[in-house]
C-alpha cells in the first residue's frame, strides 16, 4: 500500500552553476523538465551586538509567550486528538522547514521567526510521543539565513541546508512547515507530497505572480495544489496577530489514508 506522497509524481531540484535550478521529472518525462532562477538576496549583516547568545535569549522569551496563545493550544489539541491517533498516517521521521526567515535582520529582532521556530519545536516534541525523529533530521532552508542563524540552529542540533536542497529532503514520511509565499509551496509540493503540511491555507490564498515563469508552469502548479487539496484533509488554524506573533491564514494538511 502506498501513501499519497508515494503515489504522487516525483521530481528533483538540481542546482546549476549559473544560479539557476533545473527541476527534473524522476519518472522519465523529459518534457516535464524546467528551469527557474534562484532568488537574488541582498547581503544581510546582523548587528555586531546581536550574537548567538542574544538570539537564544530572545527565542526563550518568544517561545514562552507563544505557549500562551490560542494557536499553541489549537496546535497541541489537534496533534493529540487527531494526528497522533491516525493509524493510517505514514511514519514521520523528518521535518523540513522552508522560508521561516532570519532571526536577526540588521539588528532588528524578528519575533515572528522565533514564534515559528517555537511551532517547530512543539511539533517535534509531540511527534516524538509516537515517532523517532533525530534532531539532525529537522532541516531548515532559507536564503536569508546568516552565520548567526546557522550557529543558533546548530545549537539546537538542527540542520541548515542551502536552496534548493530543502525541497529534495521532502518525502512521504516528512512533516513540512512552510509559512511562506506561493513559489516555495509549489517547489516543495512538486517534489514530493509529505505526510503532513503546515503552512498557508490554500483556500484562503491565491497565487500572487510568484510562481515559476511560463503559462504551462502556472497551469501545472495550480493543478498540483488542487490535487493536493482534494486528497488531503485540512484543519484550519486560528489567526494570531500581535507584536510578537503573526500567524494568519494557516492550515494543517495531512494524508488521511493510504492508496
């Protein structure tokens, strides 16, 4: 028996030397191959006084605040009552986090990135009640990460990887956390459908012109999202907006059965 992720068409992102990525169809259809450019990011220099210990201190504060939110309560309740009780869900052995953003941008504290990391650690703790997931199998991909970001995540024994390797880490046994814009979602879902996805509610958000260029790619990507929505169950998450958190339009999707 195969999960939805195993039944889905499989692709791989291959980094080229000219700052582009080739997406290969691993099932042999050469007509389904396309190329996209990596995002061009400005160099980001954390403030000299903002080191790893300062990031860790700020994260501890934000995590404690996050654990008092309605979002946190809903997340824990859903995992305990539904996800961990689902006997048909594929065994989860990794987490891939896409586009969470830097933890220090020019010396400006970014609480939302800290809150998102708190989401990851809460999910990891809950999943470990049922599944074995090593810290090193929790992957983080974001082109904005600085050396301080890498050192901070390494302090938690997590693995930071460059674009586009995060997409290639997605498997039918993965939980994907993608609180990001549409293009990243498309790139992730075209590689492999995961066991669980937490990110934008695809029924609330529409494409904003950030998809890979070309009319055919836009049509194919929309079809991928529509198929994903039809196959997976969805749990809407509450909006939480204040000075420390910005969770808007999130939903959890999960593979409810095998095929």
